[in-house]
C-alpha cells in the first residue's frame, strides 16, 4: 500500500462504500466508515469495522475522504463535512455521474483537492451485506482530470486505486458521463424495458423465459432509485436512446416487410466479439495531464505509479492500434 495516505474515511457503506472499506483495510490502510442509516452502520460495526456516529467524526484526521452515498445525498453531505475537512485532504467520490458532483464541490468546497472517481464494479445487489473486498479487482475506475485538478492528488489516488487491484482511467467529467451513458445508463433503460415487455406473452412466456431473458433483464433487479440517479440529468443518454430507437425501428420495419434482421445480428455480433478480443500493449507515461487524458480517450488505463529520483512515472496499458 502506498504511504501517501494515513487514514481514509468512507461516507456511505452500501455495496461500493462497504466494498471499499473492506478493500482498503485489506491493503493495509487505516479506514473508518460512516452511514446515515443506523442499521447499516450497526452492521458494519458488527463486522469489526470502526464506524463513527457522525460524518464529522469520520472526516476528522482523515487525509482521504470518499463520498459513497447516492447522488441526491451528496450536496447535504458536502455541506455537513465542509467545516471538518482538513486543508490537505483529498476528496473523492464513487458515483456514476461526475459532472454534477464536480459542480457541487466547486460550489460548496471550492478549495478542496477533489478528484472525481467512478469504479465500474457494481452489481444488481446493494447494501452492506453485498460488500465484497474483491469487487474492484480488474475493474475500470474512472478518475477525473480537469484543468484545475491538483495533479499530485490525482496521482496519489491513481496509486491507491492500483493498489486495490483496479484500473484507473483518466477522463474529464464530461467525457466520463458521455461514455457511461452508453455502457451503464443505456443498458439499464433497456433492461427495465425488457423486464416490462418481455413477459407480455402471458403465462406461457413466464414458463419459457430462460437465459436470454434473464441475462438481458438482469440489471433490472437493481434498486430503482439508484438507476434513476445513474440516468437522470445525463443528456448523452438521450442521444444514445435515439440511436437505439433508430436501430429498433429499422429492425421492426424489416420484420414488418418480411425481410431479415441478419445484417443487424451480424453487426452486433461483430461489435461484441471485437470488444471481447481487443489486444493491449504496455506504455509508459509521464505525469502530464494532456497525455494522461489522451491515454484515457484511446481506451487506456494505469497499471502502476512509480516514484524515483527523477520524479513520477506511470505504467499503463491501452488497445493496440
């Protein structure tokens, strides 16, 4: 574990926050938790983790503070912890959308050393009982890099994310939100729609629903209020839906006129297989925001942060061109 951090505070102990508490402790860093729900806090405490009765108690003395609550709760959390955040502490979050959190931090704690984060490691499960210390292994973890981001803070957080077994991906908040509209928001909207329409075949459909239906609608098991926070307020999701609607309309027109959807099936199969079979190459990067962001845009991530007498070097991987 990097010596950059002495103590971490995780505010919110659901699936992601709870898993992060587990993973941070296993990596050798002191960690303390807090949750507004007394039952969740009690469950974490009963599992042997230190849990405070207030966010102020958790934040006090922490040099890393992680916001792990749903987006609608972030504003109140920032307002509450602002007086207790140490001047040199790094503040991050683990939510799906990054631009709204960045805006709130700039409004409420403009001097904070903030680096937005998004581990893409969630499941359809939720709550402390679903926490898994291995949840982040090999998972992409977006880390936002803006013109006013403190680069040393970004590097320190990237080093921690690597230590947790995840893959830090540099991106601006806007780029991250646009990307997740296509790979998180859209799949959830489609899964909810499939769950609603897939079984309109009546009782026979209920009996015949199997792998295709279960796989396609799996994430519809996610808490609805969480799904809404991942989708609402992201204009790129509207554009992604327009694309899908156009493709579905085209498929519908083909079937209505007794033509085949083979072209769609071939294109979809090719896209999926090309994604699965991508090949990657190692690269070495300097601590340069422009180069890091370009690395992220090309599908790359960081694998290690190296510190020596010449400064900081970052190792990474990215798709072969």
